[in-house]
C-alpha cells in the first residue's frame, strides 16, 4: 500500500534532474511512489530521467505531456497519485 506519493514536475531541468532522482532513490522505503511528470521539456531531461529510473520500475512512474505549466502539471500528478 502506497502511503506517500512524491510528484516531481519537470520542465527543462537537465542540469538538476539526475541529482534530484538520485537523491530520491536513496529513500529505502517500499511505501513511496515517485511520479515524474515531464511538462514538454525541450532539453535532454526525458532521456536523463529514463536512464536514471530504468532499474526502479516499482518506485518511479514516468509521464510525458505537452507543456501546460507547473500548476497543471502538479494537478496531473495529483490525479495520477490518487489512483
């Protein structure tokens, strides 16, 4: 049973996203799910994310969507977390 959902909105974060995800991977807790929502990044964020999370399918869930802004992206993540 998931007790904590972490929502990470992403938009052109290629310089920071790997450190962010590596930090989250250090959380050794099976009750955490991490929802990464790519809000239409134009840089290499998507490839960095996919490479970083590929061995953690139970912890990370990746979604890509067209760019609509951070508020809409957070709401998208909340909807996914409630399932």
